[in-house]
């Protein structure tokens, strides 16, 4: 959809009013299986992207409305060969290490705007280097790096002090839940249940997300393995709430279910917004002895050495190489009116 602005609706306005209405910030809204994001470019921002600005933008009544914001930035130099850097902000203003749906959106955004000219390229994230590839059918296949079972994003002293944390018991409110912990650049608590649809996710999701065993909070997946070898899940995203889809969540679920021997690769993961295909290279393992949550090998917010539970075990624990494939579509692009820019704390200057 072509960009549309308020000036197009301004027939009859005076010249001065039309000039002011032209001083708007352009953004794009995209979705991946119903998980929607606003895409902004750092160099075009008329002010700082504060947590309150993110919250205002994501507000579905007073802002544009979204599950988060993707900010396109120049590469920092930490990832050689990266064509761009993607930062991910949740509606509560917190910053996430990585977003699976977001990276597919980001890849198609860069190609659509002719900012890259190859079907495969490297993007820098807080979780490390991520390599998306655009397929002929319009989907995006992403090398998600490594799903790890050793991470400083879980305090293992709550669960016997040893890795991996598989089939451990977690108390949330008055319920005891069995879960497997997986780090795919951001932390995930994968919980097997009889029926994801019947889970009171609005109650259990935040209880697990904020459990003290997870020092950086955690994403929560409620999962059922189907008779045909596929997986059905619902997700409570850290800093967001329940969403229609979560790419890193599906990746973590696929890796956990393969690790547990419940499914074989590739596995189709059914989410409320649609399906993702997760490939787990069972023969490709990384000796996970550093205790880092980073899935791609670079240090960052998702890849700090050490762990909250006092250090990783001495023996090697294999991580699993994973790929994710799914769609991403543009919803619209638009300009923000001066009134919203003022609420965001940004000056209304011409940023076109």
C-alpha cells in the first residue's frame, strides 16, 4: 500500500494548516501471522524513542497500535558484513534481544525499499547476527542460530542447580507447571499442556513471566503435541502479553519438542495467527559450555557470559541449530500527525 498522509484528507484547509500537516513522520506497519509491528528508521526520528514514546505508538486507541516497534539502525560494526541493525521494543517500552516475526518483517522491509539488493543477507541484533533469506513464494526463511539449554537467563538454583532444565516443576499461583527452558537469543519457558485453548493465559502468563527464577523475565508458551507430529501453541510474550504469533517462541517450542523426542524435524507449529515451519538440525550441535543465552555467538543483551545460577556445568550440553520459515506482509504506511508527535515528545519538523 502506498504511503498516505493527513494532507490528502485536508481539502479546504488553509495553506498554513496544510504546511503544518506536512510536517509528519512516516512509518510502516507490518504483520507476521497477526503479530504486528511498526517499522521506524532511526535517522528519520525527530526525537528520542523513549519507553513512553514506544508505549504511545503501540496504544491501539490513542496511537497507531502494534505489538511492538522495530527500529532500523546503522550497523554498529560488531557484526562484520551486517547490512543493517534491528532493535526491538515491546509495548511496555522494554527492549527485546530478538523477534522472530520481526526479523521476517524487517527483511522484507529492507528489500521492498531497495535498501538491500540480495535475497539473503546479515542483520545485526542484540542476540547476535541473524541471516534471513527471502523465498520465491514470498515467505522468509531465517537462520535463527542456536537454541541453547544453558543460559544466564534462568537461575537454575530454583530447579536443583543443574542444566538442562527439562521437565522441571514451576509454581505459578496455585498451579504447578512442568516446563522446559530454551534460550534462542531470548528466554522461553515451554510448558506442555493438554489443551492450550483452555489455559487461563491472562492469569498464568504474567505469573510465569515475572517469576524470580527468570532474572530478565521470560516468554511463556503453552504447547500440545498433535497426533500428526505438528504442535499447537499459545504464547504470552514478555513485555507484551498474549499475541497471535511469536517466531522465537515457535523456534523454542520446535527445538524443545525435538530435544524431548516428541516430534521430528521439520515441525509445523500452529499459532492463533497461522503456521510456522521450524527446522532443527539434529546432527548440528554446539557444545554449550559458556552459559550464554546468545544464539548466534556474538555478545550482547542476549549473550552475557555466566549465569544467574552460579555458572554452567563442566560437561558439554549440545545446542540445536534451528531455522524458521514464515510470512510477513505490509499492512500500510502512513504519516503521524503533529498532535501525536507532540504526545510522543517530538518536535513537529519536516522529517520527510
